[in-house]
C-alpha cells in the first residue's frame, strides 16, 4: 500500500511540474435511478460527474473516473435534483406563544432561534427556498451567512418585508394596542397609494431583497377579521409590479379571496400564493397570463388541524383557520385539472421546518401524478424563480444540487420524507 501511494505521489508531482497546476479531483455519483425532469422519465444506471460546485457531465452507465476522484455510490437509490420550495418563512415557526414574542423578543432572539430551521430544511432535501416575508432583514442576513459558509442551510431568495395596506395581512401593527399601533408606511412595508407602492419596492431593493411579496387579500394568521377581502387596488399593484420589473424583481402575491386574486393577476404578478378560494374566472386569467400557483396545501392542513386545539390560535384567528384551511387541497385539485401552472411551495414556518415533504403527499392525494409533483419542486419551481439555467435539473453546467432517496417516490410518495443523501453545490 505504501509503495502504491508513493508512486501516485511521484506521478502527481511530475504532472504538477509539467503543467504548472494541480489536477483537481472530481466527485462521481453512480445513480441507480435518476429522474430526468425534462422528459419526466426515470433513467437507469447513470453517472454524474461534478467538479467544484457544478455538474460537468451526465452519462449512461457507471464510469470509474480517475484515481483521485471521489466515488459516491447511489446505485441502490433514487436520485433527483435538489428540491426547491417557493414559499417558506425561514425565520419564524408557528406556536401558541408566537404573538407574545412580538413584544418580548429582540431581532437577535429571532435570528438565533431560526438557525436550526435552515439546517432542517436542507437536510430534508430542499437546497433552495424563497423566503416570502421576514422583518429586520433577517432572511437576507441568513441568506448571506449561508452563502458565505457560516451557516448550514439552503440557498435563499428573500423577499424581505411583505407589502400590505393599512390593517392588511402584513401590517406589522395588527393586533397591538392603540399606543403601539402608529401609522407605518412604505419603509415598514405598508402602502396606501401607487406612489407608496413604488417607494416600498425601492426600499426592499435598498434592504437587499431578491423579490417582492404582497398580501393581496386578508390572511388566516393575521390579527384581523377577514382572510379573504381584497386589500389592494389594481392601480396599486400595477405600480408595484412595474417598479419591481425595473429592479429585476418578480412579484409573489399572497391571496385567499377570488377578487384580490383577480386584481393581482390582472396587474401582472408572477405567482399567486395559496389561492384558496380561487374561482374559474381566476383560473382562466392565470392560464392566459401565465401566472403560477404556489398552492401551500401543507399550511392549510396544518392550521385546520391546530384550529381544533384550544388556545393554539387567538379567538380572532381560530375561526379563519378552521374555515379556510380545509379548502386548500380541493382548490389545488381544481386548479391542476384546469391547467394552471403549479410550482411547489409549502408556507413552512406555519407548519414546522423540515416537514416540507408533506406537500408532495397532499398534492398526490389531490390527484397530481407523483412525477408531476416532483417536477413542480424542481424544474417548475426553478422556472418561476427565473433560475432554471442554474437549478432544477441534473444537467451539465448547472449547480450540483442533488438529493437521493432509498426507494422510488413514484411508487410511494411518502418516501420523500426519507432523504438519504443531500448535496448542495458539490458539497
């Protein structure tokens, strides 16, 4: 063994002297089954070659590579691209005490509490997420810390502070007493005119956001009466969308009620989040405009279940959760059947982080074929994100974001909760 190692070292040294640069080792994955998201087919006995953070080659059969290359044996596994969740709240997690924390906790408390959220999300196979609403710039800070290697977690695209109207779903002063309520404006993410909307978008740019999130209707968990009333005018949303495009931002619209949804789609948002009370008119408009639906069935199911627990939600929130939550799966089924574009999203942070995979089970239960649910969380999500040139499939030139499972989820979708291998950017 010692003689062999010495010979290898001599050869490597000679190559270094000859060419002037060291030979970089590759990582070679042998995949027993691999999902091709472009064709929707499962390919057998594939080799994936990775150099640094990128995939360089995908080939049929098992290739040995060079002596210095690392071999990852996934011949008995189902391999697919890293998963993308288009709707999370990485900083927070729903709990009965969450309302009180608004008054007792500092930003640092939220930051330190959220660190495990990031690692649990990555270990669940989700290598990329969109964070659709956080305060104090915390999601942006976590994004940057992960990118710099200081924290373990998924790649984050952060919306920063969600935009609301006064009293709307993302008004940060909902549910507080008159002394604390004040009159927040665009800097705090609250707008009441087209001009406010433009300033709010520019403020999100200033704070380092990657996209814009608006709350086009009431919400289930906000301390306000309605979960479905429209909360923006079309002209306000149009101003937000137009300004967002100037800054290269996509716009995601939280919406439960049909009229608020309709206004958001007409005004040109890129995605509808939740879509719980979507009607046929909205579905037709979404197909016409190419608007994506991010269904978040997981959140609906979770809040419906917790509404049964005395004291988990306030008495203002509890009836909304009981009424709106159970509708999410049936609406998703109708939207899917009608041909609305679907991108995977969970609203995790409402349900616990790391359980994002449950959305696959709900989608399949609602009638979507298992392979299409996987495409929704890879190729489709990357297309919505505007990053399909880098993410969402296992192809040469893309980031080496790869996950594996012990069995095929096409035979049992619950296998998505049994991740056996996670690689993000080659690590």
